C-alpha cells in the first residue's frame, strides 16, 4: 500500500494543487481552501493525501487574495503564483516554467476536494502507470451530477471529453458520470494540450477540463478511472458543500474510532476532530464535541453534552455536561456536571471538579475535591483537600492576578473567600463564610466573620404583627 515514509525513493511524479481561486461562492473573507473540516483546513487534508503518494515535487498554485494559504502548506511545497484567476487550465499553465524539463507524470488536483484520500490517489497513479494513456482521470457516477463537469464517451465507451455543466446541452446534462477533478497526465501531452485551450465558453475561462478533449482529438488516449464511493469527490464550492463534506469526514473519523474499540453512543450528535485520539473502551455519550489536539485515555465516559478542546485526559475519567479547554485531567478524575475547566488547569489522579465549578490555571492535587459552586483561579491545591461549597479565590485586584496556595489535607468551610496572594497551610481549616486575607499556618483554623448574636423574641413578635395585620385587612 501507499506510505508517506521519508525513506521511500520519491517517484517521478509532480503534483499540482490548484488553490488560487478566491472561492467567491463561499461568500467569505477567508480563502476557500482555509475553511476547516473537522479541525483542519481543506488544503491540509489535500496536502496530506498528496504527501502519502510520495511525489518528487509538489506545486501549489496560489493567487492574489489567498496569500494566507502559504503558511498552511508543507515546507516542501513550491508555491506558484497565478497572476489572474483565468480558470483551472490557466492555473496549470502557470506551473509550466517551474516544471520545465520535468518528464514524469503530473497529478493535478484541486484544493477544494478534501475527501479524496491518498489511497484513491495511489489507485489512480497505478492505473495510469499500467495503462498507455496520456491522461488518466478520476470519475464517479452520481445520482445527482449537479454542478460537476460531465464525462463524455463515444459509442464504444471511450472517453472523448469533459463538458462543464454550464456549457452542457440537455443530453449532456443527463450524463451521470462526472469529473472528480483529479487527473494524472504525462508531462509532454499536458503542456501541448494546455497551449491549445481557449476561453471560448460560457464563463470565458480557460478550462483544464478541455485538455481531455484536445488530447483525444489529437489521437492520445484518455482513460477515466471510475471510483465507486461517490462521497470521495465532493468539491466544496459553497457553505452547503462545506457542511456536507464535514458530515462525511466526521462519519469517517467516528468509524475509525469505533473500529478501534471506542463506543460512540450516537454518531449523529458526536463531533470529533481529525487529530483527537481516544483509548479503547471509552464511551462518548451524545452531544459531545472533542476538538483540537485532545487526547483521551481508556475506560472513560465523556459526555453527554460536553465540549473538550486541546485537553489531555487520562484513563478512567468521568466527564459529564462540561466545557473543558487547554487542561490536563489525570486518571480517575470526576468532572461535572456543569463544570468549566479553563486553560492551564491540571487535575491530579482521582480529583473531582463538581457542579457549577470553574477552575482556571490551577493545579488540583491527587484526590482533592472541589465539589460545588466554586471559582478556583491561579491556585495551587495540595492532595486530599476538600474545598467547601461556594469557595472563591479572589485572584484579581483589578490590575494583577495573584496566586492562592492551599495545602494538602485542608478542609475549607462553605463560602470561603481567599483574597490572593494568600496561603492555607497543610492540614488547616477555614470557617464557613470567612474572608481569608492572611496566611493560615499549618494545622490552624482561619476564621474571619462577625460573631453571631441572637435577638430574643424578635422573630415571634414580627410574625404576630403580620397575623394581626392580616386580620385587620
Ligand atoms: C471543477 C471542474 C469540474 C469538476 C469539479 C470537481 C473545471 C473547469 N471544472 O469545477 O469539471 O467536476 O471541479 O470538483 O476545472 N482555481 C485556480 N485558478 C483559477 C480557477 C480555479 O487555482 O483560475 C482553483 C480553485 O481555487 C479551486 C480549483 O481550482 O480549488 C477548482 O476550481 P472551481 O472553481 O472550484 O471549479 P469547479 O467549478 O468546482
Ligand atoms: Mg470546485
């Protein structure tokens, strides 16, 4: 099979990826190929597929307005500038100089077909290498050929050309075999055909697709390699296509995880980005979004209704109805429901962050618990400490953030406010409702609240007064 390993000798293959178009149908400030599918820009999906067939050279055609694409390309890619977007044929022509003297095969594909994988490219290349064609193109039969170019064949089934849907007559529009937009050409015939393409069509564009008809007319053979999976060829031209492509990619990612031993309770409502890893026997409950560089261990239950971004979660973690980002959660932790864990937070093994708790940039020691209604920010909490309900670290004085240090085996009373910077030593306690402004030494109780006084009979007198008032009314 194919492999992207660096040891393999590069084949006599150049790949040309077309990505100069602005993608006007996207109605976006962002170049089309930078729109993301499952956490990766389209151009990255395409670059990865291309890299896996190990080409000697990779050229990417960019134009004005899409310079930002450059920084998303692999180092080895050569950028070719297409001065004006005169069409896909013109975009390939722009590579002529850079490929001067190159004699192998040239694979041309578009930056807006992110679902084509390396496996399909490899198959197409093999077909081309075995056949004696000047061009081998990828095609697929669609129930709805929509806006794709149609593949024309003669009565003996030989490919004679491609007609764009805008230029197609009724008979051609009825053709269901379409151009996937991936082609392998022999270099010589490609440049010859490109030099003959005109812009005599409804769009006034130089269509790469015309190269096929020109080759055939010239007596060269063109073969269409028909693939069965119609989802592969989806070209993203609008936000509708973007959503359709993302849905297919999402399904592929989930299937990969399920086949590797992850239970996905409801694939329809589960969103997992391409780079996320999930260990065996972990269950992903419905309405859960796992994104960015998130890595999840084995035997976890994640969800329902949770969002986890760029977070490392170890084995056996339970996380429900929560939002977690940029954090590390060690084995056996319990998070949720309704918990907000923010960047820079690490929960050590067996820790708990419970309902309506927000933790930011803090380290919570092994076995420590923050069970209810607290805000812990910029804090260091030791092991086996219990934070009472409704504790707040007042970490911000309006100018600077300060740290709170709470030791191991500490028990804080409900509604404690720690006015940072402040420290509660190991084995200390706080009284409920205390505002802690001074350090508490090890083993001591910190308490700061007004002593209670009881006013004799006050409540009874009040309630009798109310009853009297009612009777009068
Ligand atoms: C193209 C094909 C169509 C095929 C479909 C598959 C042509 C004329 N038509 O149509 O037969 O079925 O893809 O998805 O090729 N680009 C440039 N420079 C340009 C114009 C376009 O680099 O001057 C790039 C675009 O950035 C894009 C790609 O070429 O990534 C394809 O262009 P697009 O406008 O999307 O072509 P389609 O209409 O989708
Ligand atoms: Mg397109």
